[in-house]
């Protein structure tokens, strides 16, 4: 779990707590924690209580956004930290257009993964 800095906090438009995610996904909070531990979600400590929170853009209704897990794996394999992954996912990319996180929610994961793979070169 990463401490959030002001720059990344400003990039991410909305956050969800782990209990909120558990409710949306219809699973136990312990399973959400497992998803974070497995690297399928990124959680950071933020707010007054320093509660663990995940970008709301990572949840699509009752499931994790398609392509997110694979993208996070690619970025992690490229040596990105959680904070660097969040910054990359939520920084506008004119070639997409929009942010990689938006592209994932719009089912354009192939384009996002292609850009993530190019980062390793």
C-alpha cells in the first residue's frame, strides 16, 4: 500500500474505500484486500484517517475494469511503483485520447497495453 502524494491525488478524480468496493463487487472486504495484495488493484492511504482507497475508475459496476489487471502487471514488470502506475494511468495521453484509465473503462485495453509495453523498451 502506497502513501498518496498531492500530485497523484489531484490526478485521480474519485476514490472508493475497500468496503465500498466490496459492496459493488458483492464480495467480502477480505477478498478486496486479497485483490490488492495480488496486484489486481492499487490501494493507497489517503484522507484524514489514512484509509485504504482505490481509484473509482478501476471499478465498473459490479466488476473490476476489464484489462486493468494485465496493465498493472505490465507496468509492475517494467519496474513501476504503485504511485508511478497511478500517475501514468491518470495522466492524459493525447495519442489515446484521454487517460489510460479512461481508455480501459471504454474497452480500449489493447491500446493501453501496447503503450505500457512500449515503456519497457
